């Protein structure tokens, strides 16, 4: 199994490429701002052929390059319906300050072929089986993508692409349009904590971690596990 990841030029969002092996079809996860050259280099290095783009949520720092990536290859972008409108109008997911910052200076187009993700569904794409978990809180349509990790660089039973739901040592912010701390706590309790400790987490920002490490050290997960609530300050990581 091949997993390659690198940060985008803006906001440090992680773009991932996942494939059964070099020379095979692959999935591209969260192509953000300024990723096209490095993405092309990864695809060429491993002789990969993109089959689809998976989006963990609709924020611009994770979706900005989705149209050129999909359009150049005639492939589908997958997103949860809760965030579908952000593909047409990214400003719907931005704060007033961020909207003013971006203004009309970043050219953005919606991908032509979009498919909606369903909670609990298993997708079979590029020779991989991906389970979709709807985990709102950072946005209304945030999802986790889980897949078997055997043969991966970590030789884990499972890999979880967590988007901005879970980071090493933190969680995604909930103060942007569509965010909800109440929903985030429910997602942490119902979708994150039940995962096995050896599950490898590939987050939307920052370094790789594991569920076991986060269960033991992440203040938000500790609070949710112990009391069903989270008392640390509201996180601000992510767009």
C-alpha cells in the first residue's frame, strides 16, 4: 500500500495520495491551495493514475485545487452533502475576516462531476475499500475516511484520514459557519473514541498520530472520555 502526503502552500493543509501499490490507480484526498506541482510529481514518481478525489470537508484550504485535478483527468469529486454548497461558493464556509482576506483574488471553479458521500457507506475505488463516517462539528459535512492499513508504511490494522476532526494534540475549530462544538463532541465520542488504539490517523493539518496516543494525551479526547464534555479553550486550528 502506498500513502504519500505533503502540506499545501497555504494554511498547512495536508494533501494525501493513497494507492494499493506503485503503478496502480490512486485516490487524492483534499487537494488544497498550491498543490498541483507537487501532486504531479508524486503521481509521476510512483506512476499513479488518479481514480477519484475524496474531500474530508468543504473548506477552501482542502478543496481549492479540486476542479483542476478532476477536470484534467475526468474524475469525480466526493463530498458529504452537508458541505456540498461550499464547492459552489467557498465563502459560505469562511468567517467575515477570511472572506475579506481572500476577496476575489483566488480563482476558483466548481468541479463538474460531484458525488455525495453517505454516512456508513463503503466505497470501492482504485482497488481500495473506504468506509465513510459522517463526523460533523468542524463543518456540517465533515467526514472520516477509514481503510485497512495492512501493507501500509505503518502496518496498521486501520488508517483514518481525519480531515479537521482530529489532529495530533487538538481538534478542528468550531467557530466558522457550519461549525458546532456540540456536534464536534458527539463526533469525538461516537466516531473517534470507538476506534482501535493502533489506528493510524492522517490529519488534515500537522503530523501523523494514532488513536491510542490521542486517547492518552489529547486534552479534548481525555475530557470527552472522562466527562462527556470538553473544557479546554476552543481550538483555532484549520481555516
